[in-house]
């Protein structure tokens, strides 16, 4: 915290420690969040999450340096896991030669393919124009959910091709051979317990032959007309006690929005905020932290020396012609369903999947 803020006064100002008389007089008094009789300081919680991500990244960079010093020339990466809260992936992506992802959508959830599409686009946005890899998925059933339904026939191939259609240059699996014992003996694999005379084995071998028949595919999203600003600090910052959305889920916010717009929708954190050329609709996903990269993009303004996030609403147009739709014209989505999201998108000029004859992503 001393390296981040410089002085105790700056830390007190950033954390708002005047509330509940939480002022610090020395950096040695600052501790990690521990058990408390009531609520923690939200600024302290967010900075601790930043610190955690920085320490994980420092470990990765140390291991990367060890590998490079040994003479390795291969690309170096590590697994991402979609919208993973403990790590600020946009910061990590700058130090990775290729971005990889682990994805395990629930086969028992009818709308899980929409969550998967959101995750693919999020990972694709980490290195715009550079193909990514699906490092892990499962051929059948998992072993770590409360209930672990197997994938239906064709579901594994459909989700795999969804990755390729959204910028992946390769699709891998965990694991190759299903173990006979141990903690993951019930975790499906490419080669299951029953051997090669199985549906899983036949689907895996058929999938291996399909990419060879595909034409060359672009890695970028030059034709994207819709962008979603997905900020990691807002993602972790809003999931804390005493906030407007304590049970906020991606499905109820960004993922619900993504599932209703055209299949060419583009998503991203700081990079989407900088790449606005050709974008007709720019949507912010419940931003409660406004970093410098997104301030001018999302309409934030400086009030009494501090940056303030814009009020809820949609922004039409770009540059000086941009105008904000008042909040009263953007009704909240109902507790269940996404009709409210549809209404907001129609007023913003977006197209819902299926309304123009196109199938859902």
C-alpha cells in the first residue's frame, strides 16, 4: 500500500477511512482483511484483491523467467478460467505469448451455451487479433459439481466448434485417459474406462478430423458492431457486502446482454474501451470502478477532483454527437427472463439473435 499510495493520508482518502473512524497513522497498521463483527472497508477489500492478483502474476513472471533462462524458445502461457475473480487477466495477457482458457459449461443447464459464448469472447478480447487456445474442457461428465450430468450426443462437438468460431486456434481436453483410481477417477476423458468402443471415443476422433475441413478463419473481430466494456475491478468490486447487487451474477448482467445481441458482438475490458472504431453500441456492464482507460470512453466526468461513473443508461452515437438516453427510458429487466434486456437493446439499435432470421450463437 505504501508503494501504491505513497502517504498514509492518500490511503485514508482513497479508502474513505473517516467513516467509522478507521483512519491509519502509519502503514504498519494496515493488515489484510480479517474476521470483523460487521462490514469490511470496501476500499481495503478491493486493494487486497488487487494485491492478490499482483502476487499471482509476480509468481508467474518468476516462473517464466526461469524457463526462459534455461534456453526455452517455445511460447509460454498458463490457463485462464473465464471471468476468474482472483486474477486481473487483462494485466496478465500482456505477459503471455498466447492466451488459453479452461471452460466447463454445465450440460444440465439449458442456457449454458450462452455463458460459454460470453466466456469465449471475453478470452478472445485479451489479445485482439491473436488466436487463443481452449486448454481444458471435458468430453462427458465432471466430478466436482453437486450433480454432474454427462454431455448429450453432439454437445461436446458443438461447444468445441463454438470456440473455433469465436477465435480459438485449437481445442484441447482434460484429460487424455480416465484414471482407474484417485480423486478424478469419475472425471470423463478422451479415452474413457470402457475403452475405444464408446460414444465418447467416436465423438472425439470425429472432432479431430473436422477442423482440417475448415477454410482459413480470421482471428480478429473487425466486423464487430457491438462492444461490451468488461472491467475486472468492477467485477470484483461489486461483489462485496453492503452493495446494490450483492448477489450479482454474470448471467443476470453481462452474459444476459451478450445472449441477446448479434452473434458478432465483441467483448473486452480495457482493450474494448480503446478500440471503438466501427462500434455502433458500447455497453458498460455494471461499472462501479472507472479506470483511466475507460473514463472518456464511458462518459465518466471529473467532479470535485474525483472521477465519477455515469448514471445508468445507454449512449447513442459517438464523439460530440453522443447523447445519453435517460434512465426512465431504460426499464430494468424483470427478475426472471430477459425481455427487459431486449427492450433496452431495441431502443439502442441492437439486434436480438433470431429476430432477423439468424440463429442464436
